[in-house]
């Protein structure tokens, strides 16, 4: 006979509400992370070097753009950054070094900032999906309880197909919710990791100007 634990929708609701995604109401309920939500980054928070606009469009400097993409990529280990920057700095005209390294930073900033924006949009969609799923789980729990508590229900007989199917769906949805919820901490760390990479690359570029 199927478990009758789902007959406690209130307890389930409390359990779901305790999850990171559905914790105490926040100003932005679509932001499940403990980290403060900063929608857009300003390069001034990472860069104290030459003005980016005066350095020119980074995308028009082929070598600077190639290096920027490589430095921004998380496939490039941070242990490789110094070597890549030194090789670039040694090849450029000393009179242009400051300007071209500034273009490299401009490229890294734009790439990582864009990636961060995409990740944050994904986190928002994740939170919205979890909230909708939690609401569906609560509805399913209530419906199962109603079916099992109805006058026609007999605990000594095999549950009806409708009750069994609904309870199976409830258990499946709850499992999916819990599995997704376990990944929220990792997902929330990604914007911070991107910011840390941006700050570290900026520091190393500025050290060579």
C-alpha cells in the first residue's frame, strides 16, 4: 500500500519553505542566493589603470582580443595568466604597451561581465522554476490527502488508480525539487567566481602597465 506520509501537506509546506530557494521572503524572490544581487558591474570596481575609452575598441585589436578571450576563459588556469601577459607585453611596441594592455582588460571585462549576466539570468529562471514546482507539489499533496480522507476511501483496501498515480507524481516532483535544490549553493557561487577571476586578471594586467 502506498505511503500515507503525504497526508501532511502542512508539514511538507514547511519543509519546502525551509529550502534556500523558498526561504524567508526577500525583496527579490527570484534571487535565491545569500550573496547580494548586483545586476551590473562597473569596471571601476576592478580597474584603476588608463581610461578604457581612450585605449580604443578592444575588438579591433586582434592580438589583444585573442588574449582577452583566453584570459577570460575558465579553461585557462590562473597559473598561466602571468606567462600569457608577459609574452604579449614583450611583443608589443613599448609606446603602445599601456594602451594595448588596457584593451586586453576591456575585453576580459566585457566577456566575463556578459557571462556573469547570463549566469544570473539563469539563476533567476531556476528560482522561478523551483517556486512553481513547490506550488505544484503543495497542490498535489493536498489532492492526495483529499482523496485518502474522502468518505469513499478505505485504508484497508488497495488505493485507487487515481490516488496511486497522483501520489507517484507527487513523489517524483518532490524528488526533482530536492535534487535541484541541492545544487543552488554551487550555482550561486558562479557569479562570485567570475568576479574573482576578473579582479585577479585586472590586478595582474595593471602590474604590467
